[in-house]
C-alpha cells in the first residue's frame, strides 16, 4: 500500500491525561522515550509542547517508523528513531549515546496493535476482512499467524488460544484447526473465521462480541511475542528513568494490564519487614504510583475514538535510586 501522500490516521489515546502525568517531568527538558512510536501522534504533541526535550522513538514496524519520520520531520534535530521492539529499549538508548540506567525523564508505552496495522487489510489483523494470515507488527520477522496455525501441535495451539486469548473453547478450536489443515493449509483470515464459527457453540457466538476476537488476539500476541517483550521491557524502562522521571503505560487487554500492575506494584512497595518501626536502608519503594488503579478513557474520548474503549492506563514516578 502506498502511503506517500497519506495523512496519518492515528488518533492518540488518552493524550491529555498522558501529558498531565508526564509533563511535570519534561518541563525542564530531558529525554522522552516513546517506546511504541506508531504514527507519532503522542510524540508530535510532546515535541511541540516541550521544546527543550529530545525524543527517542522505538517501533518494530518499519512502515510506521517511515511515516512517523515524515510526520516528525519539523523536529528532526531533536529525534532519534530506532527499529526495535520495546524490549530493545536499553540497546536503543546506548545506540543514541545514553546510559541504559537513569538517563531519561519520561517513558510512554502505548501497547497493542496500532491504528495503521488494523486499517491495512493486507496485514491480517482484522477478522472482519478476508486477508492473508500475517499479523506481524514487524514485517521483517519470520513467524506469521499462518505459520502458527499450520505448524503448532494441538497442545501448543490450545495453550496460545487459552493463555493469550482467554478462549474457553481453545481445545475444540485447536482440534478443528488440525483437522482442516490436513486438507488445506491455512492462508487467509476467512478460513480461520469459518473454523471458529464451526468450533464455538452457537449459544456462545450470540453473546460477548465476535467469536473470532479472542483467537485473533491470541495469534497476534504469539506472532509478535508481545507478552515476552513486555515482561522484558518494563524492568528496562524503569531502570532507564532518572530520579523524578515518570512512566505511562497504556494496555488494551487484561493480560498486559496484569503484568504492568504487578511490576509497578512490586517496585512501589516497601520491602522492609512488617512491624519494624523504621524503613530499612535500601528497602524502601523505588517508585510512587501516580494513578488510582487503571484509568480508563472517558465516554467523550471513546465517542471520538472508539479504539480507546479498552485502554487501561497506569503510571509511576521514580522516588529512589535502585540499590
């Protein structure tokens, strides 16, 4: 698809709230890492609003990087764009001449599939359009959704669907996939949707949204190693923050939000044994939580941007150096 003259379609999610949280850390300049650059909507706002900051933008999607680079061209002397997953954050900082620890003022992570990827039918992320079963966020990666369906064992496939899609009928779906792939390999999303309609009971299909939603999510997470990447990226992101530095993470599925909550809660909790009258040296919390639970988009924002409906935002500020 040719995007040369196309206006970016990205509507930044929770932009005002992200600015309220990250702004105090950026008022005096410093480095902002946008670990999920996408089409650069959040990045453009922060570069315009805080003229003293430097931006390091990461994305695994080469086309997204190209389009974001065009959008951010007015700020080209203040930006560094890096082709990597967000778990490559430490290496990206080092390649930009920064330390992997205590070197940035703010980090933004807007997880999940981007608007561009959803809108491009040939990428295979949308179950409503018949397209090749690709689902790679990084077009240079090897594994595709078709590979998963055509090569995984019954147990491996059922695990992916149950773990990453929270699919109750994972075993039935896996059995039907294995049966059908013996007749014809899976190549298109329509083939998979047909399997799901056959494998999922009619009563279930009539409730809870489209029956393909959970399976497509699970395949996307597996193809892009999203959970593995997130689990590695969060500690690296927290290590990169200076004193007073802040992080905002926006999740779009319960599994992601659970990981973010666990990591931020653990790093924001004292390790001094209960009952002691004083905080033991080096055992206090390193971070302070800045949100009350997981914040959601307002009804007005969801009306303007329906893709904001599932977002869950969590944020924290570094208040002590790591021991």
